[in-house]
């Protein structure tokens, strides 16, 4: 999959590490679900305050600052 696709997984507002999710969602750590395979790459959107699929996309998408700098440099 291309890193250029404007999906949540590549957005600066998206967080999906097990450690982050276990701290952000009360009770998740008790269920040992932060590393669950059913979660796949899903995570939290900090901009919209929702839990969603990593392959979702919306008009709030923003590339991480490092990606923007690298793409400008390559141009």
C-alpha cells in the first residue's frame, strides 16, 4: 500500500499503537485488547475524537510534518 494515500493510517491525527490505545480507552488493558488481532490497524482520530478503521478517509486528513518535508524535498 502506498504511503501517499490519504487514509487515516497515514494521518498525523491518527494513533493506533497498542500502548496508546490501552492508555486512551479505560478498561481496554484489562481485556488485553490493545494487541488483539481483530483490531487490525484501527485506532483513534485525535482531530474528530472517534475510533475508526485505519483505511477510512475524511476531509480532515493531514500528512505528518516529516512526510510533507520529504515530499517537498523530492519535488
